[in-house]
């Protein structure tokens, strides 16, 4: 949603439905026009505080400001979300994204 705050909260759970402890993890997510694209349209990470990990609660909170989404101009793209713990990388989510353009500005 262009021009809107993006702030969903997800919980990563194991096969028993128990939250996975994210203590010590970092997270990164990129949006690109296509998988092969060398240009990143947007990047969210724990380092830039657009992704916040909830430790033992297993929560992954996105914190992308409305001013940031207002500046997005692409039509469609692809994304994935990776969680990193040392040398272990888990691709938790992936898919297509379509930017819903803002009308009210």
C-alpha cells in the first residue's frame, strides 16, 4: 500500500505450533523487479530497523513508515524474507508483490 504504514506482525512457529526463538537472528527482505534483477527496489532489514525480531516470542514485526512506502514507484516485483543465524540462512517467505498506488496524498 503506497503511502501507508506497513506494520504486520508474523510469528514463526515449528511443526508443533511453538514459537521459534529468534534470539541472535537477523532478518533481511528485498524487493526486486524480477529474480534476476541487479537493482533492489526496496530493502528492509533488522539493521535499518524496518524488521524487528521478538526473541523467544518468535515474532517478526515490519516497521516501514508511510513516508517510505509513499516513495515507492514500482508496479510489480518479487520478494523474499530471510532469517539469518550465524552461517544458517532460512528463506521464510517468498512471492510476488503488487504496489497498490496511493490516490489520497
